[in-house]
C-alpha cells in the first residue's frame, strides 16, 4: 500500500478529519489532502508530526512496518539508512536498472517460426474509453506473444481499450502499448490515467482529460482529484 493510502487509513482510524490533521501540522487542508492523493509528499519534520498525531510510527505510514516486509527486506532497509548520499545514489541506480530489466518486455527467438517474438503483459480489465470504469486490480493480466517488430522498444505493458471516445485513433477492442513513467505525460500526449479510481485512456490538456471523439466532453481536473498517470501511449497493435 502506498503512503497516501496508509495515511488516509491511519487518519480515519484515529477519527480525525483532514482539517484536524492539517491544523496540527500548521498547513492548509488543500496541502494536506495532497499527501493522501499522492500529489505531495511531507518533509521529514512533518512526517514525524503526522506519526505522533495519528499515534503510528513513521515506518508504518511509509509501508515499512517490519511485520509487513520480509526479514531480508528489513535488513536491506536498515543498511540503506546508514549510507551517505553517494551510496544511496549508487543503490538507486542499480535498483532502477534492475526494475527496468524486470518490467521490460521479454524478447525470445521463436525457432519454429524463424523470427523473434516478444512476450508482454496485457491487462485484462479494459481501460475505459467511454464514461470510465474501475481498474480495481491490476494483477489481472495475460501474457501476449507478439512479433518483436510490432512492439515499440520503450513499451512496458499493453492495455485493451473499451469504448469509442478515442476514435478514430483508438477503437473499441484495440490493444495499446504503454510506456511506464516516473511522473506524468506532457500536455498534448495520450496516456493511461486513474482518476478517482477509474481508468481512462485520454489526451492530457490544461486542467482536463480530453477525448479525441468530439461527441465526448472533456473531463475537468480539480486540485482535490486523485489523478495518477500509469504511462504514455506509444501506439497500438496493428491487426
């Protein structure tokens, strides 16, 4: 569970409102709500104040409760905390490279067909291209076998489109390739988004998610929305 969800659960368990916690931290409610949605992160001082006010440990808020991780993971964390800035940068570099290696599509030579094929995860719960639908459990996925030449080099996974709001570029049933990002897409780009728990494939515009089909109105974005970009759409699987 990520920090925002841990924080929200701890606050609700304490019977406090967002305004109550914001006042205890000396910040406004909008800033605090950003902690729960993932738009903002508290500094170390405020993290410690949060933990004291909610009567939990900072490790629990960060999802680092020893009971929730393996002994090996906890030992690695303790070692990491003793590193200086240079050491942490080296560890982060190795972790990122290994993460990229494990999440990138796997290409293998199909000897029987005389060519290379790529195995890539495709999420079975369709991203909505209409009014929106929950993408509640990203664990439901299949592995597709696709000729390597058809898979963009930077694609990490793919998703099946549901609906017609992104026509003519992306039609109902199309499989789109997605590049996972650390942040979000640039304005004007098409991405995969979770907005308040619902999944969409949309173009990002200033203050809105926009459909390519003019029959669908833009979806306005507000400061209190929980908007999470799952990646950049690189293209679709050609039939």
